[in-house]
């Protein structure tokens, strides 16, 4: 994890799903439509999985965000809904 903030955004049926990592505070958060649904600290590189639920059209969907270390400071970050990985856009 670097010192900067990493921000990943995906969309699912009109809802925004975000994975935000803050290098200064060592926090990782999963947000759905701007509301924090899961979060943890990440002082050392490790595999982290955050989960939440999203209700659209009367159906509840499982949302999973994963951060998997690659090398010492790089990670592969993904967002899935019902087990299907969504395209993710990285912004800073």
C-alpha cells in the first residue's frame, strides 16, 4: 500500500460501488451508493475481503470487494456482485 489514496469505482444496475484505500490511515472501505458498508485496517500487506449487500428491484445481491497483495506494495483490487467481477475504474 502506498501513501496515497486509491479509489476504485464500479456500477451495477444504477448503483455505485466503491473500494477506497487510504494509505495515511491504513483503512480500506467498501461503499455502496456513498454509504460505508464494510471496512477494516490494513497495516501489513494481506489478503482482505469486504462484503456487503445491495438491493435493486426487490432482489438482494451479494457484493464482494477483494484486495490481494501482489509483490510488496502493489495489490490487485476487484469488486464482484453475485460472484461476477465488475469492470472497475481507478481514480485518484
